[in-house]
């Protein structure tokens, strides 16, 4: 009996060891498989990332996708609107041709809040990074000035996100010199922040811009604003008109349409700079697209959009380009890649035949407060 019990215990011990060995072998195989798969996926992921980064460096990006000639186009007449990527050299145009006009557009400029803090520590020049490389090549640079220029103390500096004061802007007058240095000599002031300090702030803005020899245009929405909301720039015998549609101003649509009709026959090329649509939306609304089409039907040759703080799509309608939003240019919205990336658009106009070429350059707003060009090499 005792012998049988010992045999039984021995049998159970051997069986248990065998089972444990099988169990250990099974999970060893599973673990080895998972490690191999992980390494393989990592290699694939790195390869995909490298390929993606290479692609993004060669082509401008809209909402995380590579822009190509047909990402969002309407209409069949594209003969006068050749597509140029950032790495192209506009080889259909001779840059030394005296018949060419180069106008560079940027999106939203905001010099308060964290940007003001950085400027106080490192200077206004630091904020602009290497943007001057592109701006100084143009005959004219145009941007959206997202707030008034005053000598008032900042209300948004040091404020918390979501607080009312966080959205009230004023820019130090010293910024005018930096704008001028970068050849930004025309700004749109038709937006939802230009009246943050009321009519007094608006008048102060105009005063400082005039002192710096910077022109402005735009429907501000202020009562008794007697200045024209449009601007006509003369390039010798060629006139380019700038009109603004500010969707936040009372009767903004009616006023924009009126200005288009008013100066259409007085200029050779008409550009509409809009402040419209919804913040942080990567695609324009149906309402904005319908308005854009109507603007072009009225005679606009090019539409440049601002306000969404992200890059929206490009549309070609009846041979005319509509950039629904260029995104930010200088801003402190570092909570997403979309708000940290913007686009510069250069339009090349041949004064003789009015044909146009375009160059798109991506930019990035870094958390240190500086905006820089994204390398296209």
C-alpha cells in the first residue's frame, strides 16, 4: 500500500512537471512571436514614417494629407492656374521678368498673450523666425492683423484659457517696425478682434500703421468708420484691388459684394481676403463655398481665407483659386498639429496676359513662440 502511494505521488510529480514544461514552452513560443511581430511592425512603422516625412517635405500639406492637383477642384478651366508645389521654381515664369508681380499671402497674426511674453524676452524679430526669407522676395506681402495696435496694457497676458480676457487682444506698437522690415506693407483689419479695444483701439491701429507706412483694408464693423474698406495697389500701370469679406461685421456680405462691384472695373486683378467659416474645422462649410462661388461670379480673381486657425482645402472654381483658410501665421495655439501649421501662398501675376502661377510654402508655429518655414529639401 505504501509502495503504491509512493508510485502514485511520483506519477503525479512527473505529470505536473511535464505539464509545466509544456505550459512554459507554449508561452515562450507566444512571447517570441509577439516580439518578432513587434520588431517587424516597428520597422514597417519607421519606414512608413520616413516615407511620409519625405513626402511631406516635398509637397504642401492640407489637414494631414498630401496636396495634389485634384484634392479639391471644381470647374474645368485650369489653363490659367498652373499648380506649383513648394519645391517647384515656377519654371513657367522668368523671375526676372519685369511683367511679373509677386504677392505673398499669410494667415492670422496675433502678437498678444504668450507671443507678447516671448517678444518681451527675445524681441519681435525672434517671433518671425526665418519668414523674412519668403516675405522679402515678394513685391507685396499681405496678412490678417488679428487685433488692434495700441499702447494699452495687455489683458490676455497671463490669462487662463477660457477666461474672457484670454480672447481680448492688443499689440504693442513696436510690432509695426517688424512688419515693415518683413515687407508686410498691407494688412487686413476686417476681422472679429480688431474692435477688442473699441473704436479707440481701431483709430490707434490706423494711426500706428500709417506711421509705419503700412496700408490697410477691411470691413471693421465699427460705426462711422469712414475709411474705404477696399484698397487698390498700383504696380506702375497695373492695378490690383483688395476687398474684404468679414462675416462677423454687420451686413458684411452685402458690403463685400458692393465693394467688388464698385472696384471691379477699376482694377486689372481683384483679390478677396475673407474672415469667415468655423474655427478648427478642416473643411469649409457649404455656406462658405456658396459665397465663394458667388464672389467669383461677381468678378473676383482670387480668394484668400482666414479665421479657422487651420489650413482648409483649395478649390478651383471657373479657373479661379479659392484658399478657404491659410491657417495661422503667428499664434500661440499649440494644442494640435493643425493649429501649429499654416501656409504661405505666393501668386505670380503676368501683367501682360494676366496669367497666374502659385507657390505654396508650409510653416510651423513652435512652442517657443517662433514661426519657421518647414524645410522643402
